[in-house]
C-alpha cells in the first residue's frame, strides 16, 4: 500500500489494484463450478492478451484447471468448452 496524497487515501500498487478491479469479472459462470469467470491479462510473444478463467483460486488449481477461454476475433474460445459469447463489449 502507498499513500496517494491527491486522492487522500492508501492505494494498492497498480498490479494489485487491477486484480481487485470488479470490471475484471465477467458476467458468465464458470462451466464447472458456476462461479464468475474473471479476465486474466497476460503477455504472449510480446503481445498483450486476455483470457477468461475461473475466479476461484482453489478451483483453478483443481477441478477448474481446464477452464480457460482465449480471446479470438471478439469472442472467447476454450479448447474444452467451446465458444463463449459475451453480451458486453470486449476490451
Ligand atoms: Zn470454476
């Protein structure tokens, strides 16, 4: 945490704040456990990418391991669960 004098409050470093951003949650349930999916930003081959994964950490390590939707032409696609169409605009 650090003190943001302008906002007069303590704030998390950028990376952590991003992790807590409610906008990262997707209004679509995990196909395995029913929890919300979350956006996960990563870099591959120097390109910024976004994937969707289960938002429950414990499940990600176990039963929801294969819940991974990759961004592809405005849609998200999973090798195991197929195409996911979101109603909201994509980033
Ligand atoms: Zn799940």
